[in-house]
C-alpha cells in the first residue's frame, strides 16, 4: 500500500517564478525549493507542447512533472496562467514499518 502526502505547495507566476512556497517539514525546505525550481522547466515544456497541439485550449491538469526517489511533483495550470505545484512524498508503508518477526513465528512453532 502506498501513501501519498503533500509536503510542499508552490504557486508559480505567469513569468515562471515562485510566488509562494509552503512546506510542512521545515527541515527539508531547501530540498523542496530545489525540487520545485527544477520542475519549472518541465512545466514550461508541457505547456508549450499542449499549446501547440491544441491551439488556444489549455489543459488545466499537467500531471506528473518530476518524479524522484522520494517525491513526485504534480502540477496544474489556472485560467490566468498561474500554476500550482504539489510535491508529494511517496514511500511504501511496508518499508517504513519496522519488521517484527514475533507474530510470524507462531506459524512455524505449531
């Protein structure tokens, strides 16, 4: 089972710079800022590709922009060309839970 939790939200201006960045765990704030800035290039590429393919119509949901080992960045574009980026942490809850061999030992003792 995977958990998706938003750890950072960024509002991006029309000129492609962050207006507002808010992250929940402040100890990784610099890493989140870096991830948001690196995904801005992908936002520009997706918007220009969609704009050329559809003419004047805009796709509001940009989808997965920048996956890393621990985080995934999703984006959407507003009608006035402001963009919203969401940085989600994705880890398996099975890997985060420490393994306790005691409950499974009962299977072998019977």
